[in-house]
C-alpha cells in the first residue's frame, strides 16, 4: 500500500529533475555565451587592427592599379582601356571638400593618433593587441559565470547583474586586467541572493526561454564565423598577429609587382 508521504515524495521527483535540467541548461547557455562574446571581441579587435595595419597597403594597391590602367590607356588610346582606367580611378576616394577634411580624422578627444602622425611626422603609438591577454580572459570567464543575469530569479537582481556585466564586457573588450580585477573584488564584496526554485510551470517556461536564447546566439556565432574577418581569424586563432604579418608580406609583394609593372609602362612612353 502506498502512503501519502511516498506519493508526495514520488510527485516531487519530476520537479526536482526539472530544476536540475534548468540549472544545467543555464550553465550551458552561459558557457556558450561566454564563447560567443569572446569570439565577437576577437573579431572586432582583429577587424580594427587589420584596417589599421593593412588599410594603407590596400589603398596603395588600388592607386597603383588605377595608374597602371591609366598608363596603359595612354599608350594604346583604346576606348575600352580608357573606360577601365576611369572606372578604377572612380573607385578611389576622391579629394574631399573643406567640409569633409576632418571626417575620420578626429573624435571628441581630438585627432586620432594616425592622423596626428601624418600631420606631425611623429611615430604613431603601437596598435592595440588583437585580443585581451590570458589573465583578462580568465577573469572575464570567472566573472561571467558568477554574475551572469540568467542566474537571477528576481527582476531587481537581474537588473543589478545586467549593469555589472555591461561593465565587465567593456573592460574585457579593452583587455583591461586591472579593471577586471577590481570588478571581481566588487562582485565578491556585493550581495549574493539565494536562488529560489519556482513552480513547475515557471521551470518549463524558463527552459523554453533558454532554448530561444541559444538559437539566437547560434545565429550570431554563425554570422561572426561567416564574416570575412571571422574567416580570417579562424585561420590562426592562436596567433592572429602572425596572420596579419603574413597578409602584410603578401600585400607588400603585390605592391612591389605593381610598382615594377607601372615603372615598365612609364619607361615605354
């Protein structure tokens, strides 16, 4: 004969399993979100550094291509060659008007370092690292696991965590280890509310939300991986600086080839 206590105990088991499933799903989502955010920061930093280091080389190649086509058109007098030369020249950035001269040269803090270097001849400061250092990555993962908003049950606590994680993400994007250490100390000294399990219906709704969130992150991760910069970064995830050097060497070789080709055309005139 089954006692009421046994029946109650048996009825509680599915809810306990559901709670464990929700906790496991939350932790899995947090780990996945950490991985996606880490890759997003790396793609963003790599894109910025790629433009900073190699942007002028791409511009030089485009200029050489236009000049080669122009020299060829001048030699042949062919209308098709002239059209190709005009199209190549049109693709280059035109000389700006007065109202455009400062666009891209300064922000609220004044001239960008690269712009100041061009105007003064002084050496520009070294570019930022491609990615935050190992210690910054460790601190970020630790803070994200502890303070992630998805671990909150109360709305006020969720808001507190969201504000805190926003500061954590900003410090991580800068690779600021000191700021991440301060944030770690701040979190350790702050309140740590207890988690209270909700009813079964709330747990089911929570699982559904976690699943939708995972789908959204999957789409974001796919977009990052399929982007041109993401594809480049995946070629050398452990040494992106070296990848930039290799690309720079290849572009430098192309510049030398174009310069030699242009010199040859000009000598024939």
